[in-house]
């Protein structure tokens, strides 16, 4: 399944559940809350067994927001990766 298909599938499920946000700002706040949950799974020397699930929560919320806002996230990701590659290391030493 391609990423835009995943985004649509997840969007439709969230819509069915009646959980969509009213504003993009609210959606971003919930993405931030998922980042906080992921941070909590990394408080030991190594990430917990739930770390991957929290990363998935972050990605799903981002995909949901992108789909809602009619953003072609696959296109944006590819464009951004290309832009990053063109920028090179911007003077940073490995
Ligand atoms: Mg979570």
C-alpha cells in the first residue's frame, strides 16, 4: 500500500469513529502529544517495546492531517528529500 493510500484509509477510519479535529492547530497539538508519548517510551537506556507503536501514532496523525488538508504527502516527501539532497551537508562536518 502506498503512503497516500494509507493516509486515505486511516482518514476514513478516523472519520467513521468521529474523532476528526476541528482545526489544523488542534491536529498539530495532538501530534505533539504523540511525540510526548514517544519520548516517554525512551526514558530508559533503550526505547521500550511500545516505542514503535508511538512512532506509528505520530505518522498516522500526520498522514490524517495531510489527507484532510488535501496535501499529497508522498509528493511532498519526495520533493523535500530531493531538496535536502541538493542542499548537501550545508557545511556540517560528519
Ligand atoms: Mg500514542
